[in-house]
C-alpha cells in the first residue's frame, strides 16, 4: 500500500513540476513572440523536459536519492514523507501566494529527515547551498556584462543581424532551457523513489519524465501566460542572452548532480538586463526581496515539516515536535505583536498629517 502511495505522490509531484517549472522554460520564447501559439510552446517545453530527463536526469536523481542522507535510512516511509511534504508544501504555499522552489523544497525535506535520524552528509548539503547562491549571481553577471557589451557594440556598428537569425537562436536557447529543466527538475520527484529502491533508475526516469511532459503540455498554459507577461518588454537579443545563460548554467549544474532553483536563475538573469539600464534602482525592486525570501523560506518550511513528521511517524517521538510547534507559534505571535504597534503609529501619523 505504501509503495502505491509513494508512486502516486511522486507522479502528482512530477505533474505539478511539469505544469509550473518545465512550462516556464519556454516563457521567454513565447513572451517575445518567437513562438506565437501557446500549444506549440508547451509541446516544446514538454518534449524538452522528456529529453532532458532521459538523457541526463540520473545525475541529480542520484544526489537526491543517495547523496544527502545514507541509503540505509532511505526506506519507503522516508520516501513517502519527503514526497508528501514537498508536494503539499508547494500546494499550500502556492495557494496562499508564496512562490517556492521545487528543488529547494525537496532538498529541505530530505535534510529534515536526515536531522531527525541524526545522519546527514553535511558536505553535500553545503555544496548544494553554495550553488544556490553562486549560480543566480553568475546568471545576473553574465546578462549584465553581455548587455553592456551589446550596447557599446551597437553604438559603434550599424550592422544588425537578420531577424530570422535572432529568432532561430532564441528558439535554440529556449529548447536548451527546456532540456535543462527536465534534466534538473524530474529528479525531485524520482530521487526519493530511487533512494528507497521503490523504482529503478531505468524505469523511473522515463516514467517521471513522461508525467512531467504531460503536466507541462496540458496544464502549463497558465504559468506560461503569466510568466510571458512579465517579459514582454525584453527584446529578442535580451531573450537569447537570458535563455542561453539560464539553460547553460542549469545544464552544467545538472551534470554535476546539483538540484538548482531554475526560476530564480531566470529571474536573476532578467534582473541583470534591468541593472544594465539602472544599476541603483534595480536593488529597490520588490522582485529582489521576493527572491531572497524564496531562497530562505523554501528549504526551511519543508525541512521543519519533514523533521516533525519523521519524529512522529518513524521514531514515535513527540517531545521535540511539541517544542518546535510552540517555538513557531511564539515567533508568529511576536512578529504580529511587533507589526501592530508599527501600523498604529503609521495611522496616527497619517491622521495628524491630514489634520494639518
């Protein structure tokens, strides 16, 4: 029964990965009107995810299934906890409007289990976290530098590449980005199953890749439309740099077996383009603050929930869970208590200003 639950949870997780992360990989190509019809963009995203997962998804899968916690504690109960925590955390936070990273949620859940068992490969965790910090910064710098170079060259040269050439290049970089998404993201759903020996790599990769592709093709339209609206101001040249940088960096990280928050890499690349126009004001944008919150919130939320469930379900220990719950409630009350005086003070200032 638990095997069925684990596989169904993984399939549901993979389906949501396709409907959100993989579908978003073609946002730039669709937003710049290189691909004008939504269904074609979604088909390419789905097929790209399928190809990426089958060709190179085993590297990140091995990291998530065997690299963070020892194989001997990775049983069916642990796999179910990780998949259910990752899936429901994404579901709940999406409902209340907090966007979380799929890779970070999955890693956080695995770390939470490892902390409960007091068995964790700290070196691997630190290696992954270092990439979470470095890769988005590198994406930002690449697009910033390329955009500055492009502007200088444009001032000195009157030659403009043919539109068909630029369109073709953006299509190619979009396909690379879709392949990179499949190579990195499918592992989030498959890793726990492989780690618990529920599915083999040979059977699991094509199965989960197919589920991701189906989710992308049939239910990724909303995410594609939403993301495309955010990038309508980008030129085709900007799109090539952003999509190429994102796809290349995530592809490289995937071959190294590092699960990467792809959406944040893309956003950092877009911010790099904006920073080339106005360096000072870009740091005041809300999107920067949102990225920072997502980086911190994603793994912590899933870590806490996975730790609590492992303590209760596997170890039958409730003391630490009760203390953890009390600490969270106390923190929430303190935060709300501090917010209320600030709001009251602001209202008083507003009333006095109006009287004047």
